[in-house]
C-alpha cells in the first residue's frame, strides 16, 4: 500500500467514525511494512485490510474497510483471502464489532474475550507520584523488556515507535529501577485515545491512568478495557467513563494466554 493509498483509507475510516489516532497510519506501516493491502479499481483504491505479522507465529487482521459506494459488490472478499493467505500457518487474531462476529465465526474464528470501549472526561488530581516517569530513550528498552509478558511475540520495533510517536505521551511506573507498568495516550480525530495501559496492579494502573489523563488537559479520552479485567472496568467507571460499544477478540488457531488481569487498556483494536 502506497502512502497516498493509506491516506485515502484513513479518510474512509474518518467518515465511518472510527476515530483513529492522528498518527496511527504511519504506526501501522512500522508494525509490518508488508502487512497493508489495498484493492484498486481503475487504479483507484476501493478496499483495504491490514494483516500484520508478529514474530513467526502470530498475525493480526484489522483496518478492513470497503469504500462506502462499493459495498456489497464483492470488493472486499478477495482482499480478505489475500490477507489470510499472507498469515498462513499463524494464529490469527482480530477485534470484531458485534455485527461482524458471525461472519468471522464462519471463517473459523472463535471468541476469546470481549472488550468495552469507554469514553468521557475524567476529573483527576494533578499527579505527583515520582514512580511515574515519562518514557524516553533512557527508559524505553526496559519498557520493551517488560512488554514481553503482555504479548505473545516480539513487537519491539513497533512499540518503540508507538511509545515515542510524535505528539503522543507515554509513561512508565518505575520502582527501584524496575518497570511495573506503562501506558500511552495519543491525539485522535476526536479527543485522545489511551492505549496500551498495562500494570502489575490496580494502584499502578490508576497512577499511570491519571498521569495520561492529566496530559490530555480536560479533553475527552477513550479507553478499551478487556471485560475479563473486572478491576479495569471498575477503574474506568470510577472516573465516570461511559461505555460506547463492545468488540470481541477472536482467534483462528490457538489463542495466546494473555495476562488480562494486568491489561487495563488495549493498545489498539486495529492491529492488536
């Protein structure tokens, strides 16, 4: 997919109200430069999908969209097949909205857990916990090492870009030199999106959350909480975030054993 094609795809998602982060498109390219597919009609993009490879065993499908005026005409399915072929031999994950879960089930995907998207304008006190530190070059490698327990394959190149991305803000909770949680927030088309938010316990997660929210300076924020993390749900609701919709994490192949009790916010629903 060429940069100009990606710009058009991002425009389609904007028209559909997906509310991606302002710099997400470039991050998707960093995750897997060969993982963005586009279908064209007369050299004009008409459909797109991402099929991102992580390590040797995991893939993730997302960003699946057909131009609005051409839906129902079979433009998307050949692209879907091409994406799945590129991930052959891997466990493949995706996040599905309710309306599409049946379609993915017929393609061999099984539900692993549900995620709720929360949104609102939380009121937080100005954070003053010295353990919460901004992530920069001096801290990033320790954060990347910590992330290994939260994802079933290497995503170091992508996560480094994500956490240091232009106009975003990321922090880690560091106690006696040991990373015990981290999170990031980035500007979106509307408000700000938090993700990931990973931590050893609720106190650390809340400390990180408050630091990220304070950086947003009174703007609305979005947080995608895996439903099995009941403490994460209570955290979101305690700051008066309200649910917008839910998705299902589905896998074809052996689902990875994610530490959902320590995942308080998903990184992104588009590429895992």
